[in-house]
C-alpha cells in the first residue's frame, strides 16, 4: 500500500515524519495518516509533494513496481533555476488569520486551502493570504498589491514603523492588511492606495498585530 512505500522510503533516507513534512510542505499529521494507511485515498497533490521530497515517482508511491527513482529531465536552455525553496506555508482564509492571532501553532492546521512554496526565510508559524480588493494597490510604488496576489506573513517578525502588517480589530472577526504607521505611542493602519476612500485607522490597545508581510506572489 502507499503508506508502506512511504514508510520504506523514509527509512531508506532516514527521515522522520516531521522532517518529511518540512521538506514536502505536507502537514505531519497528514503524513502520519497516509503512512499508516489510515487514509483510503490521499489527495493527489499531497502525494506529489511527498514523492518529490522522497525523490521517487508518485506512480511508484501509488502502485509500486521496479521504477522507483525519479529520472532527471533534459535541461531547458531558456529556463534558469529558480530561487531555493525555504519551506512551505499554508494558504488560509482571512477569518482563519484573525483566529490565529490568538493561537500559537499554525502548522497544526490540516485543512488549509493549499500549501505554497516560499523562497524567503521565514519562521515555522508563517502563512499565506490571498489579497482582497485594491486598498493596498499603488502603481507608483514598489510595494503594491493587486486583488488576488498572494502575500506571505510571518507572526515572528517584529512590526516596525512602515511595516506591512496583518492586524485584527476588536470589532471584526477577520484580519485586515495595511501599512503600520507609528507616531510616538500611537499606532495607525494606512492603505497604500492614495485614492482609497477609507481613512487611516488608529489602533487601540486591544487591536492585535497578527504578523508582518515579508513577500508576495503575483497572480497573472
């Protein structure tokens, strides 16, 4: 069964479930259920990620046989290697982001929309969000975000004046994405879009900064 072949390959590479989870981006609890054959039909996407991390073909994981190792493909002279992947983070909803302001272990989530590769250094608590609306769009600035862009958020990073942050206001269940402005002991949230009609929001003592945005993925 697929779980037996995953367990076999993990033993060959001396990998724990936790390390395989880190390399593949598949949550460790999910790997455990697949490896112990507790899941009758694992998601194809998870199997592909596990196969890549184990350096085997997904077909071998599914069916077994003699063709186990992946074979190298011919190089494409028009393509240069991309940046090294530093790990995978879950793409979550804005409601989940608001809830996670008050919890500690983001990687315990097992129902993320998808786990995305991230090329920038980040903590294990990092997550991704899909930008909604155009409040953070400014075509004249380097830091600009369109509706549908993916942003990467790290709760372990310290928010400073000018940081792009995810924050939760006391009167909302969802998080919001804005620039943090500090004036003495006062804190404000500011949209990057100069034409945005909503004013700058002053944060009270009960507002929470859920993380600092450190990278983005543009969706065309």
